[in-house]
C-alpha cells in the first residue's frame, strides 16, 4: 500500500467501499474521530470474511477470538457527510499468536487516515493462543511476499 499511491493495485490489499452518513459526523459536520475506528473494524471484518475466515465458527469450534492489542492512528484530513470512502487493509506481519495490520481510509485519491494495529488470537479465558494454521495461511494472502 503506497503511502501516496491512490491507484495501488497490490493484490495483497483488501478494499471496502463505504459512505459517510449523517450519524457518522459531529457538530462541525465532519466524521467524528472515533468513527474511523468503526470504519477500519468493518474493513478488517470484511477482509476476514472475504478470505473465508468465519469468526463465529472459530469461536464455536476452536474457542478462539481476535482482539485488538495495540492501535496507532494518524488523522490526516477530515471526511464529511456523503463522502465515499475506501478502507484498505493489509497484513504487515504474521506472528505466532498475533497479526500486525495496516489500514488506511481514502477518499478520491487522498489518504485521510492511517492505522497500524496488532490483533491477538485469544482463547475463551483471554490467554494468547496460536493462530490456527488455516487462518494463518488465509491471512498470508493479505501480506507482502517476503
């Protein structure tokens, strides 16, 4: 995902298009800062779904869930009501029990928001658990070749 490349066609980047609704904005008419977290959460959830990772089945069958362990966000420019945004998601590093991801929110060729996060794989009582091999393989499809 190039930092200034609005036409990034990398096969390892998942893209989700969303629209900004009135409920997403604050009194100033711009997207409320916390709503970017909702947008990138949707991007991650859809990326997993598109990879064939069923989070409900993982919890039910293997007792594992994903939780955000670390998050760093840069707010670069505001989005406003009725904007069409593209949420870009990619894996930057796969570890034993976690995955590091980069996400960006774009509007018409301009990057508005960047996030770097670590998602941990946990068991039902909150202890780290290794990523299931099938999940690791699928997540690898969103990572840069090493």
